[in-house]
């Protein structure tokens, strides 16, 4: 349930150029203000701490710092320094320094907490009930004290989609606002740094993010890059909103690198120590693949054969289907309201809309499951059929993780 928030009211200097259509916008670093609060441990021992190994909040801060923003315009409150009082006081002080044409960056890393129908809170170091730094406080302070005209909101956190609503509030006076979130307002988020790493990659001009290979990375391309990373690596729905700004606006802080892969944008599973792990395909040479894996805050590159990989496959239940959905180890009746990018938006029976959330198929169960035997590499294994479609069966192997799930042809299935 880590929260990572980034409000980027973007800065540009020599290497930092935003393109809106055929027009370029070049901002003054002296008018750029950065506020970062990174909290990986808390006063309350019930809030699980995160490892500070290769922490990405600091890496992102240094990346922004390298663009030439004056030190006086940048604040980084780390762990114990990020108390509720300190966050609110220092944030207000920084916003009061802004002026017309200014850009502002706010970033939070830590736990995201939502109690019932209450607001989403970003867990300050001294967080407790009634003493939380909420998303509504962020937008309120920005609307009261920020004098600039462009706002970026990014969040890598549980319930981070709450920032999408705050983006609308902030844009009310005509400001340009961009919001990227690792999850929706109703979903918990990964404990890894996948979201922030993806944003760092895009800001750094990573060639793989330049989907059309035109030497710039647009907002639309960041959205695609982010949604793929969160879906394939973390199995969750990301969020994005662009208000009063064009989707083809370029965002990289550094020039796009010249190294493009020859694999498109594929993700696959690769088998390691009896478990399939998600990986991005970097290059393909005959039957040999070079893959990139990501573990917490570390990238790993390996070389393997095509035979040691398989497609990442999902299944989709149609909207209107009554299902059982797993939540914290228990199953509850629910209804699928809609489906997007292979993720289901569900409403729990008897609960109000505040409990609605996006879930993958692996948290859904139906009465239609059927026992079967499935052939894999010459041996037969007990399994369940979760869905049948066009003569193929989506199956789950008994006793194995969901990473083994696959669509199997009828010839490999015995009922």
C-alpha cells in the first residue's frame, strides 16, 4: 500500500522542452518549485516499513534537480522529517514563493490509506486516525497559494486515482493539469517502485517509451508505457488524465536515446526456478531473447531462449456477470459493471460505490469452473477450466500460481 505522489508542474531549460503540437514551451528553472516527501517508515509500528534500498523517490528528486532548478526552490522531506505539520507548513511556504508562469512539483512516497467513505490520506511519518495528509489538502493548498498555470499530478500508491478528482479541482481556473496514477481511487497498489521507475524512464528519454520513434515521448506514450508496465508487471489498472493540455505534448527531461529495441513493446513470462516471472522483451535474435525483469527497485537483464517463455495471457468475464471476488482472503458476491483493458470494474453486493474496484480475473471466481486434466510438455496435470472460448480453454493448474494459467487448445485438455 505504498503511496508515491508527484505533482509535476513541469520545468524546462536547455534539455527540457515541452512540445504542444508544433509549438514548443520552454519554462524558466528559476520559476520551478519542487516539494518531495518520501516516507518509507512510520512512527506507528502497525504501518509496515519499506526498504530504502535504491529508493526511487530520491532518484526522481535528483533527476529533477539536474535540470537546473535552484536549490532554494526544492524541498525533500525524508521519513522522520515528513510529519503532518512539517509537510503542510513547508508546502504552503513553497507555494507562497510561486508567481505567474511558475511550475510546481509535489511528490509523496509512502502508504496510502482510505477509511470507509473518507478521503484518501498520504501517510505522514506521524500518521494516525484524524492526523493524515489527505489528497484534498493538497488540492486546497495549491488552489489557495499556487500562482502558476501548469500542474502535473503523478501517484504511485494505493488509491492513487484520488488525484484524478483533485486534478479536476485544480484545473477549475483554466490551469493545465496532467495526472498519472499507479492505481484507481478504489484500488490498493503494488509494493514495488514500478510506477516511479516508469516515470523516471520516460522523463529520462528511454527509447522504449518512444513508441512512434520520433525522438520525443508524448503524454499519450507515457500513458501507454505506464498502463502496460502496471498491467503486465503488477496486474493492476493505472490511471491518467490530461486537462487543458494536448496528448502529444512531449515530456522527457533528457534527449531520447538512440537505442531502440527490435521487439516492439512485448511483455512475456519467463520460467525461473519453477515460477513464471513477467519480463519485457528487449531484443530478439533468432530463438534467443534478451529480457528485462524488475524486482522492487532493481532492474535485471537476462538472456534466455524462446522455449523458456510464454505469452502473458488473461481472461475476461463479460459485464453484467455475477461473480465472487476475493478481498483480503475472503470471497464476496459482486457484479461486473464494466471491463477495460482486461480489468473488471466490480461492485460488491450490498456495499455502496465507495467499495467498487478494478480487479483482474485471478481475484474472480464463478460457479462455472470445471475440473480437468491438462497436458504440458508431455505430462498431464490436474486443473480447472475457468472459461471456454472458440474451442480453447482458459485453465488454472491445481496447486500452481496464476502465473501458470493459460489458454490451451482442446487437444491438450481432458474433461
